């Protein structure tokens, strides 16, 4: 019923920039929370950034000041602008849509690799 498709990942040098996009389709409301998570093999998936329908944001300490999450409700799309990338940012990045009691949905992930 809900599909999330990430794009924009790739290989960049340390200090570089990437912008991730997540296009959502299906039963989606403006007030649903959306977020970006990342996961390294062998490690737990961690929250990178979250945004409410009203535009309130929260970030992991490791990305504050470097990453910006935003959403375009008219286009059902959420973005993650990643500046000043570091090798430790290397991970698979996943988009998430949380509908509360009706479920949580994930995209397929997009690989971000930052070389040193």
C-alpha cells in the first residue's frame, strides 16, 4: 500500500556533498513522520534525521550542522542534504514512513560511500 524509493546515493570524496531523495506513494498523510536511517554491516540501524508533517526536525549528534532533512508534501518526497561528508558516514541509507498504529514502512536503501 505504501512504497518508498530512495535515490541519490553514490561514491564521494571526504568533504563532498550528496543529496538523497525518497519518493513515497500510496496511503500517505501530511502529518506522518518521515525519517532517514543508516546501517553499516554488522551494526544496528540508526536514526539519522526525522521530520514531522509540520516541519519539525531532529538529528543525530553526529550529523548536526552537516545534514538537513526536508520534505515536499505536495510531491510526497523527503530529502536529505548531506554536506561535509566523512568516511564514517558510509552506510546504506533507508527512508522510513511512520503511520503510527497503521504501520511503519521502509525503502530498499541507497548506498553512500565516502572515501578518505
